C-alpha cells in the first residue's frame, strides 16, 4: 500500500513537470520583488534544480522534487526519495523558503519518513504572499545497518500569485 502511495506521488510529480508547472512567471510591475532569484543571488528567471548525491552511497539511490503554483496563494512542493533496497528508515525533509530580495528566508518545514521501505514520497501546500518568489529545498535520507546517508535538491524558484 505504501508503495502504491509513493508510486502515485511520483506520477503526480511527473505530471507537474510535464505540464510545465515548474516554471516561474515574470513578476508584475510594482510587485514586492522586482526580479526573482537566479542561483540564489538575485536577477530574474527560473533556477535550475540543484543538488548533490554522493555516487558512493550504499543505500541512498536518489531523490527528486517538484514545485507547483496552485493559483490560490499556495505553492505545493513534492519530494520522492529512493533507496537501493529496503531500508530501516527512509525519508525526506522539505524546507519552504522565500526570496526577500537579498537572500532566501526559511519559512516552514515538512517531514516525511517510512520504515522498512525502498521509496517514500509526499508533499504539502504552503501559503505564500503574491509577488514573492519561493522555492523548496529537500533533504533526502536513509538509515540502514548503522549507516546514515543524505542528499539534497533545490527546486526552481516559483512566483506566488
């Protein structure tokens, strides 16, 4: 049942990516932030997904995320974590951040974990202020046989509307 839930979450993330909902729109003139972040340092446009997973990991295979504007002053961030085999614990942490014009400010955190699984997925909708850019940072982790491994991903930036 948990595998089915994770598979369906993966399908939702994939559909969001295919629908093009992960691209940010240009801010309207006079909005709170004139020009969104690029690579976390200012400017306009969409940030490419960034992250790091050590290729020598024994149990953590990969992790993915997606961001979607819902159009009702909320943004949803999805996260999926894959292990190389069934592990004692597998999870991810979603950090929801806002661009204040100079740096990213952490606003909220969502935790997801499962035991004795090979995959876990989840996501959540966060309230946002129109005119500001937001992103999701996800930390994907596993714990098995005394070994803890983690990798990170960053979503593109998304303008709240």
